[in-house]
């Protein structure tokens, strides 16, 4: 079993959790918010785990009772084995498979989590909201019969004779006579 630096893992996880929370502020859809919350909860559980491991290391280092050496070593071994066998173990449902490709910043954070913590992020149990697809307006030609000439004058400022519309002049503060 390799030597695991739980203090470095703890510091990295807390920094990454802050990055996830900061990145969540830019979420525009419910799916994005749910994914950020999922990763934030995962990191919170991992931080709690590393705190327990750090406490176990501290107990081993500060132990003065030789009769407790075996129990404390076993407890620390449990944390190391748990990290390697549970946190680092890859599963069937990878979170990367459900993250939309447009969430570039979030994907970078996931990559950094994988590099720094060497943990597997599972999507097992994740319930994403069903969102409506973006609305697409039908593309069709405008029928000239549908254009109201009075509205055209009010929106664009001029009628067919080149005169300034009264509403346009009122809204934009220009004189109807000189066009300024």
C-alpha cells in the first residue's frame, strides 16, 4: 500500500470544493446546478473522510501507550484501504458521461479533481431534471400583406414619403420638420 498524504488530499479537496461553489454561480440551467451540487456533496463527504484519516494519523503519532499501537495502526490502515478501495475504485456510472459538453469550466474542474485527488466520480443515484429543449422558431418568409404600414413608421421613424413619424419623434426627441 502506497503512502497517502491525507493532508494534501484534504487541502486539495477543500480548494476544489470552493472552485465548484464559485463555478455554480454561473449556472444557467437546473441541470448545471444539480451537477454542481452533486460534486460539491461528493467533495464534502471526501473532506469529512480525510479529516477522519488525519485524526487517525495524529492518534498514531501522539500515542504513548504501547498497548494501543496495534489498534491505532489498524484504524489508520482502514483509512488507507478505504481510500484506495472505495474512493479510487472506478465504477460503472461515470459522471463524465452525463455532463453536457458545453459545461467547459465544470469539465475542467472535474479533470482537476481526478488529477489531484485520484478519485472516481460516480453518477449512480444522480437524478437530472428533464429540461425542455431550446425553443426554435419556424423560419418562414414574411408575407408583405402582414406588415402594418403605421407600425412600420413608428418603429423605423420614416414613412414612405420620408417624413418622420410622430411617435418616433416623441420617443427620440427630434423635430418632425428637420429630422434631427
